[in-house]
């Protein structure tokens, strides 16, 4: 689909939604950066400032860097050290005031100027909606990545659905729900912090939705490109299970992911070593407060297509 067609479709949809729900919620957007992508950050900022309809408060968080030279009116938060994605976004939420907070990766941008109005109307229409996860579109016209669709049946990214997790850099979150659930877990640094928050939101009766009509542009790059990803993947899956799952489900969840990881990486033993090192660390680390989800929540997740064992 051409960018102009996408924008036209989203603008028309947002105008209809705004007409049905004239009292839109206020919006903020948090962009997290390490200061090494100035051109991309400016592109992301421009895409937020270009939004029509509700004004979007913009907060840029420098994670271990001082943020300078941004347009007037953009709020900045400069953290003395890189505290990770989870704590960095938490700092951004603390600094903003919107009823709904958009998280935007610093190397992504919004192609649709009607996106803000669409999101505000979606949250105004459904008080139980806690998270709206956006479709990540390859700006070069590629097919996109399956891991950018937050469900097991990821073959059709154009299909919207209820989900049980979301994409941290391409999402909008009801701020009151975010605060109620305690925000993202700082200790995760990055990897699976969104799933930890999603499970706590679901256990409080909220709903998460993947909205294919809400689009964010981002090049297709796997998290595995980072040297530390496999270690954090193994570590944080253990923390996720220890914090949120009844022990029988936790055992199945971790056994499943161990088997899947071995099946995927058996030809690359060097990749397995950091994963199992992280897995062991996850048992030694303090996971924070344990709040197992109810069996009712587990059943709702199963009905949504992803039981909490995979």
C-alpha cells in the first residue's frame, strides 16, 4: 500500500472516530534515545509534531546522554547513565501528563498525520483498553517481520486482533492503567519488559489490542543483532515467569522456551551459551514482588490465542 493511500485511509478513519467521540483524551509521546541517532530522532519528532487533531505533548528521554537542540516546546529528560529501555520509558511517563502515552522508537516514525486522533478516539471509546499496539511497516515496502506482530499467528499483519503482549516502541498505553500496574520492570533493562506489564494489565481486567490500521515505520531489524540479547532473553524469561505465573504454568513456560531455543540455535552452540548463562542468572536475581496471574486471566489469554506457556 502506498504511503499516500495509507495516510488518506487513516485520516478518514480518525475523522469518523473523532466525530463519534468528540471528547478526546490528551496525548503524550515518549521517545527514548541514546544520542547516537540525531537525524533519526529529528525525523521521529517531526512525525509527532505533524499530527493533526489533538495536540501531542512530546518528551524526549536521553538515556545516558544529554538531549539538546530540539524544537521549542519539546520536553527533555536527560538521565546520567543508560538505565535501559524499561527504566528509560518509565522516566518518560513520569515526565509527561497525557491520558494516553505513545512510545516511539527513536529510529521509527509515524507516516499518518491522523494517527493521534485515531488513537485518542480508540481509548475514549473503550475504558477497558489499556494498550494499542501498532503495525510496524517497512518503509522500503518489504513484507515486514513476523516478530513485529505480537501474536502467534503472525502471517497476516493487516489483521487486527486482541493480543496478550505488545511492541514497546510502537504502542500507545493508557497512563492510568500503566501507573496502576506499576509500569515497566526496571530490572529487565530490555527484552520482555512489555510482556511483564501486559500480563499485569490483563490480570487487572484490561484489554490489549493489535490495531493494524495504526501504523509506524521502522526498518526490519531483529533484536538478536545486539550482543547482549540472548543473555537477556534467557534471564528475563525466568524473571517473567517467577514474577507473574503460577508455578505449574511457570514450569511449562520455561520448559517450552528452553526447548524452542535449543531447536532454533542447536546449529550455533555459541548462541546457546549466553542464553543458558542468562537463564541461570534469572534464578539468582531478585525478581521483585511476585504477583501470579489468576487462572481466569490465563484462560482469557488462551482464548486470545496465546496461553501463558509460550
